[in-house]
């Protein structure tokens, strides 16, 4: 879960921020706009409906499989 500052200056969210669950989208973390390897997502503000762009890194997983002999 990350906290996002809404782009709408008139947003009614407490302190203009809302929580957004990012685990279903990317399991990395926040990134800077345009940063190499970052993905952009749209987080709709639940208070005012504004579309907020969010940049996140996606963790690359290397799952190993162990098989019994």
C-alpha cells in the first residue's frame, strides 16, 4: 500500500492524500516519472475521482523449482 498526494487541489481526502493498493499491479515500489524500468499506472482517487499517475518499479522474480529425484 502506498500513499498518494492527489493531483486535485480541491480533493476532499484528509490532507489531500489517499492510500492505494499497489501489490496487484507491481511488487516493487515507487519510482520517479520516466525512470528506466518504471511502469506507469493510473490510481483513481476514491474521494474526488481524479486520475493520478503513479510510477512503480516491478520486481523481477526468479523462481527456482526443486524436483525430487
